[in-house]
C-alpha cells in the first residue's frame, strides 16, 4: 500500500507548486485531479483500501458520535505494531468497525406496540469475519410508568420461508432497562447479522418489543422510546459490526527504530525524510472524516559501498554492492522502507456507511539499503 501511496501522491509533486501562489496551486491541483494518470492512480489506491469506487457522501450526512469516540479511543501499544484495535488498553481481535443507520421507510410502528427496524447490509464485504455486532438504541429523557421504574426490551429477528409465508420471529436478545435514566442501550445481534450476510434476501429486519419487567404490555413503543425529532441524526438507531479483515492483518513486535535525529556527516545517505499527507490535496477530504492528514515519511538517499551498520542493509544488499564493484551491470541497491506502521482511518464508503478501519503499512518507521 505504501508504494501505491507514494505513486498516488507523487502525481501532485509539492516541489512543482511550492514556488507559485495559492490560487495557482489550487488550479494546478484541480488540473492534476482531472488527468487520466491521477484517475488510474486513485482507482488503484481505492482498490488497495477495499473500495470499488470513490465515495461521494450526501450533503448533511453526520458521522455517529460513537464512531468518533471509537476512533479517538484506540491506543497504540508501546511494544507492538498491529492492525488490531486496542480500546481502553485492551486488545481486540478486529481491525474494522462499520456503522449502519436504519432505513427510514422501514422504521415503522406496528400493531401491539411492536416496531420493525431494518438495516441494509447488502454491501458488507464477504471476506470479513464478524466477531460481534450490536444494536444501539438511544433512550430519551426519563419516562413515567405507573408503579415501575424498569421495562423489558425484547429483540427478535423477523423471518419468512417459502413454506411458511407468514412472518415469524426468533428471539435474539432481551434486556431489563431502567426508564429513569437517559442514554444508549446495546443489544447483541451477531446471530442476526451472520444470517443476513449469508442470506441477504432473508433480511426482514428486527422487531423491537417493549413490555413491563414481568412481560405485561405497556403503553410505550420503540419509536416513542428512541425517536427525538430535534436530535434525530444524533440519536437514531445504529447497528455496529466489529469484524476482522484478513487482507489487512499485521501484528508484530516493534523493532528498534533505525532512523535517528542525530546529524550525520553524510546526510545524503539513506534515511527517513519528512512527508506530510494532506487528503485535501487529492480531493478526499469530503469522505475521509479522520485524520485530515498524517505524517507518512519517505526513504531517500544513497546506499554507498561499503554499506555501514547505520544504513540497515541486508547481507544480500552488502553482497550486491560488492559484486557491483566488479560488474557495473549489476544495479545499485535501493533505499526503501524496512519498517512500516498502520494508521486508523474513519471514513464514509460509497454506500454512506461509516467505517473505522486500521490500514497497515501507511507510515515509514525505518529505512534501509536493500
């Protein structure tokens, strides 16, 4: 992925536009983004990220606060480089989190205080393994219920078969909820999500039932329980999946950094150089929520003979430089990244789904002659 990133960003060479004013710079960048070379590079980079097309989010779309909190809560381990998330100082087994808002036309109040909520999972990648999934419902301001401070919320998967056309339900989770407290309530829906991914045509949604603690009917529906017109975007039901993408897995113990801030006598030798990536330069700032940019770094410099220890050369590279001394046709060894680390990216995909993913090999940590 780092090679693609270099090629992609290399089309917008900063050195070409650093000497001209900002207006001309902006015009140059627009011109480059319209070129065929840029489009080919962009498509290759998107493909490496698991995206078929460039996302173009609709206006007014809001990223759930829960996803922003997850993005900010991932804590890097001091001894390991990993694409696995580490929330609250605890390792998880996932590297991808996706958020799905319910489909508006299928959040309907039904007879008997039942409510159907449906989520579109048709774009969920088949190669990702779901480790857990939860439905998040926001309970509004404290409610009043005669002689009771708690209610029971039951969650059912709605099903239908060819031999049984009538809709049926399967209980997947049930919880006792305190109605005097405001906030989010979560429910385990992994079994339903697994079923929908394997059988997308059978995704008929979730049925939410609210009863008293002992199962008696109450005059509260799920729509009344969760819907607040003023804060609708902030408090609407949310389905969150936690999955592992095997194509993007990386988990190794960190090596000692091979770059150094000390001044060298020959600064042109192979070393790490600064490179700041700004997603607005390539026009991706409308769908990448965070980070807006990051320090990518790059490797550059000579790999002279003899290769000394601080140049982090392999035995093969050392032998190659020796052979080149007697055979000029042998190519020079190259200064390349030897250690790379991942970054978190929070973005909206082409289906307006919010994704938090940890991408491997995005930051150069060390360089060497290879």
